[in-house]
């Protein structure tokens, strides 16, 4: 995922998910697992049966159309995509005394406006603001 804290990211620098899987597969052959609905990762098991690895490739294999994730930032804003162009303030309504029904309305309104594509690398996207997504590998 492009973190781009130094604002130098370009798409021609991306290793695609397929390229990464091919490089790993030379030494450790991979077998795809069925993709769960709304999953962000494409999971593969090692052919030797000794673990799994998940790939989240939003640039080369976008999953925006069926992603069901939302995120709450440390400063109380709701993001409907890791690379959203906008955020919904929740801290303001909470500090103003909003009740559960009002908060539910604010959250539902934000989710209904969820982008159906990411904005990686576009001006104003969080990839241009240096947000840091997490990823993990499980090789047991």
C-alpha cells in the first residue's frame, strides 16, 4: 500500500499482487483460498501446508465495490475508506451531547456516502497525507 509520507509515490513504482505472489511462489508455492465476502485480503495457503499469507493490494487488485470497512481516527473522525477524500466528525457531536440516535444517524449518513473506489495517489487522498495502513503475514 502506498504510504507516501514523502509525497513521492507514483503508480509505476508499484509491485502488483501478482508479481509479489510469483516471487514468493518460486520458493514457497501458493494455493489460493476462497475469498470471503467483503474481505480486503486475498488469502493463500502455502502448498506445504505450513501457514497462510494474505495480500491487500488496493492499487493492483482493488476491492472497493464490496469493502464493508469503516475506520475511526484517533481524533474522532469516521473514514469510510483508508484513502478517503473526506471524513465525518464524530467528536463534535459527542461533545455537543448527541444521543445514540443522533450518532447513529451521523454514522449511517456517512456510510451511505461511502466511496465505491479508492483515491490512492489522487490529490487530497490520505495516501498523500502519509496515513499508515497495517498489514500482516502469518507463517506458522
